[in-house]
């Protein structure tokens, strides 16, 4: 049986206490999240475990829970480092 795709989008604004969950979904919703990110030139990082945790523990607009901070920080650092090369 093929597993359903899962995706979450996170973002961070300076001054916020933690990153926020911007979007989360499974199946067609996950595919749409990834497509929107790619169309916008946003780096897509595959981390199924984090996507599942976020999908199960937060709603879009919520700050991500503390137990996800370390994984989210690593992804955001990777994305920001990659973006800084473009300038």
C-alpha cells in the first residue's frame, strides 16, 4: 500500500517566540503545499517525521510546539543559508 504524502510549511518572523505552522496537509493538500512552495522558489526540505509531528500537534497559524523547535531550527537554518547564496 502506498503511503499518503504529507507536507507542512513553517515560517519564522524575527521577534516571534517560535516558528509558526503556515500550512499542513496530506495527499492532494500536501502535493499542493509543495507545488506552491516550488512555484514561489521556496526551498523544500523533506522531513517526514517533522511533518507528521506538526500535522498532529498544531493547526496552521499556531506556533509550533517546543518539541519540534530543534528540527524546525535546523530546517530554517538550512533554508536561510541556501537563500543567502542567491544574493
